[in-house]
């Protein structure tokens, strides 16, 4: 009874997505390209996924539900790991929406409507997003692991009389994830004032660090700015920050290790215990029902 109704709702959802992608554009390829270029600035060299993503973001009914901000924060980290290098956040959104449409179509064919069709559509939507997030999280973990040691190096250089700007330039040259991040920060801050001179001025490094969306980096830049303004106790402040960062990182790792057994309980139950029971008890129930 509910199958046809869910199939109809699924078809309407697919139609709404298709209409949102095209914005009701004519089917003529030339007219479509011209209007798309005029309304969204998409050029002839843009990919299909980018066009879909930009059109969807212009739709008021869809733009509020798209994880564009999260993708913009995750993509720089994924790029550091050499993954999704030529992709923009809008392209990932377009790929996800296309995956949702394909998943919905496959679900409608395979399951004749039903909730499983919507579940397959959801999987198709979230798979690209989760892959980007996984790549980003790998690099963030590596950054947090390397950061205390790199801050200690900067603290030692500052303690030896090196200026903070020179210490950061040397840090940017290091073959580490922290070095890659600071290479980006220094490049985006080139020609600007790295540190603020008063409480009402935001430093260039603080502005560019927001792009990476990592609290540890934001805190480090704030501490560097304070050291630069005060001009004293730089090595002590940075050394203390390195120790606190290392303590927080190790504490987080310990909490995750302690919670590992609990987090593995559900996967073990679903993928080991339940199939084992089905394999053992299944033939018994088959024989029992055949007798009854």
C-alpha cells in the first residue's frame, strides 16, 4: 500500500532535484549554456559537477541543506594529502547530488519504491562528502600530532634571538603538514601586516588561519600575536603552549583508546554476532517451520 506512494514521492523528489539543477532552463544546449553562464558565471571550461553544484546552491529550496561550509573547511586539508586536488566545494556538492539522483533511480528500480530507495539515494549523496571528510580528518590528525614539536622548534629559535617572522618562514620550509599549512598562511599574508598592533586590528595571519578551521592553529596564531606585541617571554609562552597542545592531544588519544571497545561493540554485533546466529539458528528454524 505504501510502496506506490513512496515511489511517487521519490519520483517527485528526483524531479524537484532535476528542476533545481536546471532552474527550468530550456532543453536546447546552446540556450542552456548561455543562460547558465549569464546567471552563475559558469564558463565553457567548467565541469558538469561544478555546474550542477552552482545551480543547486542558487536554489533557495536546496542551498540551506547543502553542507557547503563544511566542505570548504575540509577540502584544504584533503588537498594537503594529495586527494581531491582539482575539486572545488561546489563540484563535490554537484557530485553528491548526482550520486543521490543515481542512487534514487537505482533504488526505485531495485526496490520498487520503498524506504530503501530513499536510503540508497542518501548513500549516493553522502559518499563523496564522507570521502572528503575522511581525507581531511587524516591530515588534521597528522597536523595535531606534529604541532607540539614544531611549536617547540619555533620557541627555541625565538629564545635564541630569532624574530618570529624568520622562525615562521623556516617553519614553512619544513617538510611537514604543519610546514605546508604555514606555507599557505605566509603566502596568503604576503604584503600584509602579519601581526596586529592593537586590540582593534586583526592580523593577516589570524584572518588566513580561519580558512583551516582548526582551534589549535587559531590559538597558536593568537599566542604568536601576543608575543610579537609584548616582545618579551616569547620562548616561555610558546614552550608552554607546545606542552599544553601535546597534553591535550595525548589526552584525546587516551580517551579515544578507552572508548574503542565501546565503539566496536555495535559493528561486532551487526557484522559478526548476528550473521553467526543466523548461520547457526537459520537451518533449525527452517526445519521447524517445515514441520509445522
